[in-house]
């Protein structure tokens, strides 16, 4: 259960939550009798799992309306937000209805933001279908779209009414997407749980093999870390929730440089960002070199890119820093960085000179 300023919501994790004969009771209890259920998804998820979800919903006496988006990050845009909101209005949604976000992080972010602004706020139920969304983006209430200036710059805090993470849905997830999700599990361990990080060093292959027990443990542990942080700092008014951005300041700059395209998935960018954050922490003197090597080894063992070269980036440090200046955390001329003090302990540093970051990134290009 995740508490927030207006109440709390459940997060259900398990295999087969959506493959039985009946809707899970927590989900059924949130859907209004006699109302059409609006479901937002993308074309890939609809082709794989749309019929199964519709069977459960119609079996419970609901009609279903689908809004199907193109896959990938570019759906998090003004045109798709406008189209989604207009569709919700045409359906006659009220503030007591809930939209189902059935997909990965892109679907969850876009549908959550649309729900946040729909008549000043209707409900959203997150049903994440990727590992990344199950461990990270579906929990915590951050919703957003991208703008030309950068990633997630237009959005709102809007908590879901329920998160339902069916690990069986990951059976159809491509390995590249699984690895991208594993980057967020590594992130959670790095910032708050050294024991989980040690466990991941031994069990990454079992997670990638979709072994039920290791997979459920990784998801539940990551959600637990995030839920505790979000409960203590829901709107990121203190430094605590900012720790969840470990690896993301570097990662978002890499995504911007690659045009938010399939060239570099979000989790892949975060993986490189985690290594860069660890190595920059060594440069700043907050982290021992051996700990940074463990971070790099864990990322490499997950078959994720662990350097700018492996991510296919050849641009200058100044180019990447220019992207960072559009980061939503920018405060005047200062950009806070999340660095590591040890495996399992992160900190917010506010006196980082971006000129030094540019020099560091130029040095990293040669690795």
C-alpha cells in the first residue's frame, strides 16, 4: 500500500493477476457498474494482450472503449495528449470514472496526465506491462509528456487508484525491454539497499529468464523502496524523492541527444547514467573507485550499455550539458545532481559546476 496526501492505494504484484476467469477484486471494485471502461494502450500491447483484458472486462459486465497509441516515447506529446483528452470527453467521462493505463511507461505517463487534467482530475488505474513500468513509472503519481526542450517537462502529480503488476505479462516482453527495466531495479538498489544490490549481482540472469520468484522479488523490493520515498516526499519538496533521479540527469540528456527514439531506450539511458553518476561521484570524492567499478560491472552483467561509446554517443560534453540545462530540476543557474556515497546510499549535490560536468563527459567519450 502506498500512502499519499489524499489517501492511499494498493500495488498488487504477482503472476496471473489478469489471466484468470475473473477481474481481480480490487480492480473490479473500482469500476462503476454500467459504465464503459476506457482503456489506453499502444498497438503492440493491444495486439498481444488486448483480447484477454477485454474478455475479463466484458465478463464482468462492462463494455470497453479502446484508445490505441503508436508505440514508443514519441506518443508522449501535445498532439497525442490532445487526442486522448478529446476522446475521453467524447466518451462522457466524469470525475468519478477511471481510465485504465494498460501498457508501459509511455502509456502510463500520458494516460495519467490526461486523467489529471480531465475535468480537473478523474481516476487512473495503472496496469503496467513492462518491467520498467512495473518497478518504477506506475508508482508514485508522476505523469508527464515531453516537449521540444526536453523530457517530462509538462506534467502533474496524479496518484493512481490502483497499480496492478501482472508479472505474467512480461513473458512477451522483448529481452531488450527487460534489460531496460532491470536498469531501474539496479537504480533502486544503488540509492537505498546495498543488500538488494548484492542480491542483483547474483540474480540478474534469473530475472532476465523471467524466473517467477526472483522476478517478483525484484519488482516488490523496488516498489517498496519507491513507495517509502514517495510517502515521505510526495511532491519532491524535500531532497528525498529527488534521489529517485539517480542516473536520470545524465540519462535524460542522452535521450534528448538521440531524439527520444528507439536508438536508446529510457532504461538504457538510465543504465549509462548510473555508471556516469558513479564515476562522477569518484571524481567528486564521494565514492570509492571500487564501488564505481561494481556499478559498472552490474550494468554490464545485465547486458546494458555502460559507457557513452556503448550507447553510440559521440557528441561533446558541452552538447550533453546543453540538454541538461532544460532539466525540470534546474533551479536558476544550478542543477542538482544525485551522486553516490556508497552502494545503497545516494545524496543530492547542489554545487556541481556544469563546466566540470562537460569536461568529465568529454573524458568519458574515450572509454
